[in-house]
C-alpha cells in the first residue's frame, strides 16, 4: 500500500469474476454455519471466496449479472468468516433486479437495483443503486478483518438460469 502524505492509496484492482450460481440454495441453517460444513456444500448455488492468502482488504465491492429479462429478481445471502475454523456470520440479504446494460457479447445483463435487508450495521453495507433506471448497481461492505466470503443464491427468478458475481478488493 502506498501513501501520499497521510492518505493511503488503494492499489489498482480490477473486477474479478467470482463465478456463477445456477441453482437455489437455502440460507445457512443454525447447524450449517461452521466453515467446514458450509464450505463442503457442493451446490451450484453457492460461491465461496477465501482471501486468506492475500492482504485482507479494507472493503469489498460486489456487482451482479444475470441472463434473464429486465426486472428479474434474485436474492443472495451474504456471509463472512474470520478463518477456515470460524463460523459464517450473515451480514446481509441482497435482493437484486436485472437491468438492460449488457455485459460483453454474451446475453447477460448487469443488476441495476440492489436492495439489502437483514443487514448487520457494523459492516457498513452500502448499495449504489441508481435513481436512473438501467445503470450498474454495486454493493460495498467493510471486511473488518474477516477473510472469507460465502454467498448463496436463495431465490432465482424463473426467467433466468444463471447469476454471475464480480468483486473488487478495496484497500483504502
């Protein structure tokens, strides 16, 4: 991390494709919150990011894409853990709406609206949902030293087959 004066600068970090989810997976139950149990799930409705080999970021920025129709609605459960021996802590449920901004040449479109619920306020989650329709929406949250992220697709709109997740690590 470089510094100018007393300000820390975030290193260059591009969007990274975290993967895709193609089936629904229920929110983690009370007996599924330990990392060993959750990480052993083989569903195509989950994505796990292990950031323990890197410098843990200050925050993470997420964006989503899907292959359905404008206005399709999906729900993602978002969890974090402090290490592989820890337990996942839900920090938010994100309801995302597909927009019409196309991603590349494939028939996938960015989410334009993100509505969080069940938010844990200490993670300072913020959505960048725009007031203008069909912009690209993002969701930002602080990591607070946690090094694992677990997402499960609890609702998949019937018009869509896949939800893609991109992330960017922020080192303020």
